[in-house]
């Protein structure tokens, strides 16, 4: 793929058996913004795919996974997880294309509002999302492990 032409990639649905190992590798090397946790274990990703298989997207070039984004929709609100683009393919429009496709799919499901989480120190991600029309909200995020 030419690193000046973002049109040389395609976006497709994640396929567990073919993609899981490569996606985890990408997430583990994506930088400070992606935190691979228990919810990214194989059995947890399989549960996610039972609910929204069409909201886990892969960007691929020359049969290589170069980006991912995972979304969820509970029937009321959407949530975005793990937007990641391989370091050598950043700033080519791949992240924006993944987000555009995910947002379109969420809209088609009737999702009128969507949220995403970004760590406070991830300035690149903050700038990226703000440039795409996302706004920082004055909220506190609470978390609780329900299964230890």
C-alpha cells in the first residue's frame, strides 16, 4: 500500500478465527491509548460478536490488518472502543474512515447518541475526536468489576 493513498485499504467486519491474534497484536502496540484487559480475552470478544458482529470493523491493506474499531449499541446509546491504527499507517485517513463507517452503522440501527472514552493524557486522540465533531463532556466515569 502506498503511504500517500488512503484509498488502498478496505473496511470489513472482524472475523474471530482469522483476525483475533492480529488484532490483539495491534492493540498491544497501539500506544498509550489502548488498554488490553480481561474484556479483550477470546471468550469476551466472542460474547461481543454475538451481540453486534457488524460493529467490530477491520481496516485491511494487502491482507494485513492496519486498523480496528469496535462499537456497541444497547438499543439506546452507542459506545466506541479500541480505535487503533498501526503506527506506520497513521494520518492517512484510516481512523477517520473506520469511525465514519462505524457511525453510519450505528445511525442505521437508530442510535441517536454515542459515547467514547479517552484517557486524559491521550492528547493525539483528543485532537482527533474533536476534529471529527466529538465533544468532551463534563462527566465522571465510574467502573466496577462485576465478576472478579
